[in-house]
C-alpha cells in the first residue's frame, strides 16, 4: 500500500498488513488498539486531568516545527530513545519528565534513584556514605519497580506492555539522559521500526490516552459538546491530509449548530513529525481499532 | 507531649508521676531559616529505664513527604510507617545498623523497632529509594522527656522528674551546645537555644 500525504510517501509493506503480522526477531507484532481510553478507564475527563496534555493549544503557524525525519529504509523509521519517549511517554510526563504531580508523577527522581553511581554520590553528599552492596540492593529494587510499572502500569499510569524488550532497551538510556545521569549521552541507541509499528506506538502511547478505541461515531458538529471521537472513526471521517494537519497544527471545523468555526479541544501535537502522524493514520486504517 | 503523658499515666511509672514533675519550656531560634520548627529539645540522661510505649509511633508517607519530618522516640519504640499515597513507597536508612524495609502500597504499613542506641541521640535519616526528594529523621533518645519545636520555635516538656540535667537540642541542619537545667515541680524552667550551622 502506498499513501501520499503532503509530499510524504508512506509505504506499508505486506509484512505489516493485518494477518501478515509476524513475530520477527527485533520486531514486535503489530496489534489493533482496543478498549476505552486511559482517562475513561480512570473515570476522568479531559477537563479534570493533565493526562495527554503535553500537546499545546494551537501555536502560531510559524512555531509549528517539523523535526528532521530520521534516516531509514523505505517503510521503516529509525527511532532513538528520545523518539520512543516522545511518542510513548511525553503526552503525560511532559518533555522534561516532570509530569503533573500529584496526578502524574515525575520520572526523574525514580530514574536517578535506580542509578548506583547517583545513589552513591547522594549518600556521600548527605554525609552518610553507604557500602556498595547496600546501594545495589536499593537501586536494583528501584529498577525492578520501574520496569514493573512500565509493563503493568500503576495508579493512574496505563500498562505499556505493548512495548517490546528491544524498545525498552532503547528507551531506558534516554530516561537516564533526561535525569542528567553522567555518561548517559554515550549510551543512547536507536531501533529501526516498520512504520505501522511506529503508528501503533503513537496511537497506543498518545492518542489512546483520551480517545477510546471504538464507540459511536460523532459528527464534527459535536466537537464542542465534550464528545471525544473514537479512534475507529478517524480513517473514514478524515482524509489522510486532514488527519495529519489536525494532529500537528489543529484544524478549525464548523462546530455546533450555529456553524461557528472552532478548532475543538484537542491539543496540537506539533512535536510529531509528518511521517509519524501519517504512520498513525495508516496504522488506524490497516489495524482497525477493536 | 501527649504521648509522654499517656505513657506515664498508662504504665504508672513510679519515677515521674504526672503531677510530681516539672516543666521545661523555651524557644529555639534557627539562624537564617524561615522556620524554627523541627528542632528536638530533649533531656540528655534521666536516671532509670524508660519502657517504650505499647502503641507504635507513626510516620506517614503522604503527598510525597514523610510526616512528621522529625520524629523523636524513646529507644525500643516501634515506628509504624504508613503509605498514604497512591504510589509505592519504600523506607530505608543508611544510618547505624541500616535497614531497607522494602516497598508497600497505599493503605499498608510496615513496622520497624528502634531497639538500640549506644549514645543518644541516635539519628536515622528516613529515605525512600523510589522518591529521592523525600527525607525525614527519627531521633532515638534515652528517655521520653523531649519535645519538637513548632514553627515559631516554641517547645514545652512536661512531667520531668525534679533534678539537674543537661538539655540537648537536635536539628536536621543546625546545631547548638547543650545547656544545664534544673527542674523544680514548683515553677517551669526556661531554656532558650540559638541554632547555627
């Protein structure tokens, strides 16, 4: 399948088509997004929650940035740890990992506390040096807690069990870099992913925070009434180009019966590249939400 | 000092009846700090043995903070650590015999007995291995004649057996030398401290 959006060519190879998805070494199986959104699952509303709000209200067009697309083979995208954080974690934990306490915890403290060197230095700075075995007992416990929380979720945090071990291996050193741990910059890695997988990660890690997988389709006139359209409605309610523009820049639509133009309540995810937004659309088309 | 009153009245200690003791009171001034709270004023040594209270002392983990920030206890006291946050917490201390109590979820508690203290005060910093911004102190003392200052620096220790003592002060960041105090049941003894780095 070949789709052209604003000059961006997205090629989806047969191996990423439904039914043909196979577990390959280094590649995770792509599966449809399912179930209620994170905020619905938690009984929250977008008015009462900071979750998913790292996107901004419509910035002036000149400020909409387009990150340089990473080099990759046709039908794939190369993702660094920073990219995995951006598409999986940033919508809630914000660009710097600080989150929105108390609803969304900062990731910085726990990441620092999982480092033997950081904890050793901290104990020394407190005038309470501790032996290595004791420090390791503490940090290994914190690392295990972090990995468990990522896979199983927590109080407000959804499970990110859809991330593969290979992806977590790439993401994890970036968290160290965000937390300012020495030497982390030299440990950054990347992973090459099929575009459908990238789309899956974006949809599951960002869109699904607020949008249910399925549900009654709502016309654009209900955009101001508090209805968040389901992900299943995207491919046939929006063209490829409209979807990408809506995600990255925001698009005014006639809302309500008066026909007033509004860009609705969705934040603008101008930190997603055109290719990434396109990958999300393709994924929703090829793997219909269930 | 409710704890002390409850302890003394419930176990009926012979050495200091609730009405036979005296009061020590005063003000502790922390230099250059916005608050003079969290200083522990304590009688360094009182003859006799002081059993730990039957009821555990409590330290809560709430809104990513240990509450209270400073908790003085008599040696042998059990401290019950409660997690009130919707996230896992841990408690550990690198001090003295050091301990790591593991993690537990909201609503659950874990007990730890502070059974020894060779030379009071024995201070244990309380840390959470998951949330490094959290910090508190447990100060283990020889006897129950202690108080923690309020934000204006005031303290009051009641029911102290009459006698001559050395009055110590402990603060997480600042210090001051102990001062002599003579306790008389007929009138309160006034002792002020000025803390500095």
